C-alpha cells in the first residue's frame, strides 16, 4: 500500500518539476478485490492495486489538472507539464481563490476530530475468506431451493492531498460490501450492506433476509395502482433521498438550479424531519476533508422541517457573501464540502444522517402493525428525476414488495412504477425507525431510518 511517506516523496518530485505559481496533488487508490457469484456458484474473482496522481497547476487565476497512474519521475514530470500547459491556455476565473493554507484548511482540527476508518482485519481478508462467506450464503439458498447471486468485495484505500502552501492530508480506509439476491421461480429478495469494518457486514443475516423475502413474495398478486401508505425500508429511503442533496450547495443556489432556491429558512418538510451532514458520525465513512483539503464541518441541513443551512466550498462561500442571493441563506462559511478544482458542481453534502426524535422511533414490524392498508417496499431501482423543483422522481419497486392489510403482511404483489415528489414525501412521514447505515444502488451510502409514509403515488403495475 502507498504510505504517507511515499505520498510526500511523490509531491516533492512534483514540486521539483513545477514552474507554476502553485501546485496541488490528489493521490488516490489502493487494493480492490471482488468475488462475484451467480447460479449458486462463484464465477469470478478479481483483484487490482492502482494509484492515480491528479495534479493541479495554477498560474494566477488560471488552473487545470492532469492525471497519471504512473508514479515514476518521468511520468510525473510529463503530468506536471501537461497540467501547466493546459492551465496557461484557460480563461482567467475571477472567482478562483488561491490554494488553501493550513490555517484555512483547519489542519489543527484533524488530529483530534478525524475518526479512524481503517480496520486491519478488513484489509487482511483473503479470496478464501470471501469464498467461504459466499459458500455460506449459497448453502442458505440451496436449503430453501433458491438461486443466489451477488458480490462480496473488499478494499483498502488511501487518499492524500498536498499543496505548495503547506496543506498535507492523508486518509486510510477499508471497506467490505456484500450484495445478495435470492431468486425463486416468480419472486426475488435482496439485501446489501457496506462498512469499513467487515464485522458489521453479516453474510448469513443478509442471505437469510433476502431468502425470506423471495420465499414470502412467491406467486405475487396484482393490486391496483394508486396512493398507498408505504413502509420504505432504509435502502429505498436512501435511493430516493439521494436525489435531493446535489441541490444543497452554495453554488447550486448561486446558479439558481437548486430546488432550495428561495426556500432556505422555510419550513419545507414535516416537523419530524431533521437532517445533518456529519462526517464524524460512527456509522459514516470517507475522508474528513474536502477536495481542497479543508476540514469537513458538521452542518445542520434541516431542523424540525426547516431548511436550516447549506454547505460551501471556499469559493462558493466567498461568492455568496457578495451575491444578492445571500439574504436568508443562514451562516455563510466554508464547510469543507467542495469537490476538487476545477469543477462545475461546487460542493454537496456526502455524509447524510437523518435523525428521528428518540420518542418517535418504531421498528419496521411496528410500522407494519400500525398500517391498516399499505405496501412494504424493500428497494427501488431505475429512478430518474421528472421535475426538479418539487423533486418528482419516477422509478420502480423490486425484490420484495408486499401488501399490508390489518397490520400484517398478506402476500407479495407485482411491482409498481411510481411518480412521487420528494418534498411531499418528507411532509408525509408518519413514523421512522432507528437510523442505520444503508446501502442501495442509486445513491451513496447514508445513515437513514425506515419510513412509514402516507399517500405514496404508485402510477401503474408492472408485469413481473
């Protein structure tokens, strides 16, 4: 694995070749391994180790990047030269700030607040370990006359950011992820989990839950489309809410492309909705700094339904302070959420935690028991945005959709297509569970609860 010392040596080589005013390097990569299975058999095992150096050169208010995955002296020299040649021909950006200093980056906070997300036991997992875990999942499938498919992946990664003004960041992380689908003749079940610590990912529990959903949803019945009370499991909640957070940055407001335009400070959602971005939450993952090396701050995005605040890069905070759109947006300061420069997106929150009030938390079973007539949704897929201001999304259910009547799961149902506004959804949440680290297919991992939501709009029934 690439070490912090080696990252410093690479940056020293880059600085030696640089003639620009300032230079920055992002070094990322590591070891990734994947075991894939289908038809109750492992059919692929792959592994790679790779690192990329992304070099940014600055001349005044002109900047550009060049990348290489060859870290020898000559390759780094050519990458620096390419970045400098590109930077020289860019149009000046009057809003571009000088590279961050250690003080601006908040480097003093790093030693005390940054959690460890590297686990030696995860890094030590072997192909045999993954094969053994897959074997246990397959045995669960065979015992119930089901067919299992999915993946078990592990990784050990590093990310370093260094610039010529003295910012020096280094982050190590491990990851273990399992996704399993259980297939029956006319039904299926699915589960997925991801964590820096593999001990938080239980292959047997995931396989047993997926198998139960496949078994209990067999011979699905068709019920009419319409508005239903739904119980959304955490993966379904995550994949819906993920479409909101691209709009939560200062640059999105400045560009007038955010659904929060003229809504910051207003009560937009139900009083039971509170959301924070918190890179230090024990169930979160990722670096404690952003694409410029600025320390991430915990930001209250929504408090009791009120849109409370935005996240900012250094540049968007400076622009917002001078903008006519600054009124009513709350505190304006760099929050450590910027993407590597140059970019057109600006920033976004990436460590979402939805926090139900303690007295309001219910289990999924309690939500079902309190539902007279509704639908349980395991997961969603093929989600697309239909309308950007109310965040109306369309998509489909899959891998475990059940009809609820008189507080009990009655039977599996054919899947639905939905058209549902996210603003309205977060006004209609009636109950929530304890938040968990959730994984889906349409968005990044979040810490979110299951939700009971009224008047979810299913528009048509599918044929499977």
